[in-house]
C-alpha cells in the first residue's frame, strides 16, 4: 500500500508491504536520473540483507558505507567518518543516499543527508520494528552529544520511505519488544481499534505497522516541526527517558517507555484526568508483549524528568490520556509531580 505523508513543501510516499523492497528500483527511477547510489547501513544489517539490497538495485552502481551497529554510532566521530567517506567516494550534490537499518542508521543518515552539500536526497529503508513504525517517518534526524541524546540535528524529510515487514524476520525478540512499546504508545494516544486488537492479541504485523504509522502521520502533518501536536508522541517518554538515564541505559528504551506510560497514567489519575481502567488494560497489553517492568528499580528522578528539553519556565508539558485515543498536553509543575509521584507507592 502507498501512504502519502502530506507536508507543505515536501510530501513523500511511504510504501508499506511484505516485499515492498522489490519496488525500490522502479520507484527511484521515477525521479532520480543518477547512476550511483550510496547506502548507509550497519554491520548487522549489511551482513543479513546487504546482498539482497544490492540485487534489488542492480540497475545502479551501489556504494555501501557500513558502520558499527548500536547507539554509539550516533556520534560526532561516526558522523564525520560517514561524511568524509562519502566525499572520498566522490558523492556529488544531487546523488542519492539510502539509509538502510534501524533508527540509529536512519537518524544519523538523515542528518548526513541534511548537511552534506546543504542537503542531498535520501530514502529511508527501516529494518527494525521501531524504525518501521516510528523513526523513519517524520523527518527528525539527529546525532547525540556527550551530554544528551539527539541534541544535534535537523528536520529533513526523505524522498521516499519503503517499509518491508519481511526484514523483521531476522530481528531479535528483544529489538522487536523495543519497537512494540512505540506501537502500544500510538494505540494509547490515537487508535482505539489498535488498542483493542492488541488487547485481544488479534492483529497481523502489517496492519499493526499501518495503524501505528497512521497515528504518527496525523500528528506530523499537523505539526511538522514539533511545536505542539507532535508532542503527543511523547506519551510515556518524559518518565521513560528519566528511567533510562537513571539506570545508566541498562533499561532499554521500549521497556522504559512502557513503565513511563504507566507512571503518566497514574499521575493522570491523581490529577483527575485519567480513568483508572486504562492502566489496568495497558498492563494487560504490556504483559502480553512481555514489556512489564513494574516496580522498576531505579525509580526515575523528578530532577531528571525536569531536565527534559521540553521543560519551559518551571513547567513541563506532559501527555495524559483522557481516554484511549484521546490525549491531552497538560503543563505540570515540579511541586505537583512531587506530590503525585513521591506520595505513591509505585503500583
Ligand atoms: N527520528 C525519530 O523520529 C526517532 C523516533 C524514535 C527513535 N529514534 C531513534 O532510533 C534509535 C533506535 O532505533 P532502533 O531501535 O531501530 O535501534 P538500532 O538502529 O540500534 O537497531 C537495533 C539493532 O537491531 C539491528 N538490526 C536492525 N535491523 C535488523 C534486522 N532486520 N535484522 C536483524 N537485526 C537488525 C541493528 O544492527 C541493531 O543492532 C535511537 O537512536 C532513537 O533515538 C528516532
């Protein structure tokens, strides 16, 4: 299926299907007149799928740039390495870059595309569940500073996104679960049918990816530059990020977000926004997908929560649920958080 991301100046298509990768070459030839294509990927993805991507791109001369897998590649040094390698390979302005991998490759490659020659066209081919449902669409690109994640980046939209769930067959269970947290989050903030289907365990991967993407597409189209509605996507992330930090990143993102969603629901209950029944259902879903981390130790610190870059003049915009599919952005002060959060014996 073809889904259009409709943005003011740079709309693009998202192709989603089992086997969608087979359409890559034809899609590129619709608008790309060059012969050379540069592919940024990591060692794992290159090892498992590099050969088949090269076959699909047999009409072109393909040059791979392969980096180490993992978050540490979203760094200044790897960014510089990729830029210099592309220049050594004589990539020209207007040549096409493909990012082929998970969110790390997508975020780094997107930032390379945004900045090399002040912008070259790029295509996202996400290969993890997280990148297929979330990071490959919306145009947020970034690398990390030593101080915090995603501090250096830009909004830069791809020309095309190809999502082929067949890539998920080689993904580890652990990485799959990480991505599931974002699926569940999207269901909470924007899709009651998805929420019910997850609760009943009755959903196929393709439909799950499509529904999750549509939630993100809707908010990105309303708010490309993350000034308002896009914040809904942060549901569960305020406390989730603090928990990741507090655990020294031992707790993976998806598990931290899962816990962060439960904390946000509990605070929402205490300030009279969220009905109690939601937390019960969410716990059932998290258990179903093996994402329960209840009574997480260490407990995220309010001070870390307030370090969030969305803290504006002593108030933090948090996302709460009024009901499934109906989220609200509500500013909370540190005092309110201390009152709600410290007084609770977690769960
Ligand atoms: N730009 C955005 O809007 C946005 C949104 C959410 C997250 N992110 C970013 O995404 C990143 C996390 O992405 P991720 O979870 O995809 O992690 P990742 O890119 O590190 O991939 C996880 C692991 O899976 C491996 N892998 C990838 N595809 C595979 C496949 N098909 N088969 C086997 N192994 C495979 C990778 O080599 C890696 O080891 C973070 O840096 C986060 O900040 C960005």
